[in-house]
C-alpha cells in the first residue's frame, strides 16, 4: 500500500491473479468496479513473489484466491487488519500526535500522493502534468479528487515555493540617469 497508494479495501480484495510478477504489475479493482493496472517497483514485485513462495511453503491455500491471507488461509478482513496495523505502529514506538490524530493505514495513501508530488517538484517535472497521472494511479476519475490527498507538508510546500521563486521574473528596475564613477 505504501508503494502503490492503493486503498485498504483494494489491497484486501487483491487476488493472486492480480499480480503479474513477470510484468511487474498489479491489477487493482477500485471503486465502482473500475480496474487499473499499476506498475510495481522491482523491490515490491520481488517482495510479493517472495511472500507467495513463503505462503505456498507454510500454508498452502489453493482454495483461497486472495493474495493476502490470514494464518487460517482466508482473505484478510478489515476487522483484523486495522487493529494489527495499530499494534505494529505501537510496537514501532510511533506515538499518536493526539487522541484525534493517530497513524492510520489509510495514511499510507496520503503519503504516497505527497511523496509523488514532492518527487515531481524535486526532479523538475511539471506538477500540472504529474497530477492527472497521480489521479489515475489513485483511481480518481477527476484530478480534483486527488487534492484531498496532498496534505500541505512543510517539504511539499517548500518545494512548491522554491519552484515558484525560480519561475518568477526578476523585478525590473526603473531606468534612471546614468551616473559617472565618483559623482554624487
């Protein structure tokens, strides 16, 4: 989820056949049954293939088509995934910012969106070109829906401000009388 920005429900709905390790792609079914094909970073494709190899060795689950399964060989339910994520976050020593602001699995989607746009700014890519691609990647029909995910982090705002500063024309100076060296 952190490397693809897919929704929790989309991750839990993935089947083994959704992964094409040879092509390094993941077929994701999103809202309203719309599908999208996402390229995977080679490390993610390798990790998922390794997971499937380990799973086949430890827990043959031929009857379950799900990519991600529980220790009982069934598709992971959200009622298990969310508490497990909270337990992992706690074990990692990540404290909530407040009672109302605690790390959530869905935050990985926001992080993916912000990181993608931050990389666009840093690499010199045109953010106006990257945003529709990001929207499609996230499964949004309208790029305006993607703005919700672009949390105004200090890094992203600084990158945008830096880009703006480098594209501003130099202020023109009013023409004045030419001065001779040494004159007052």
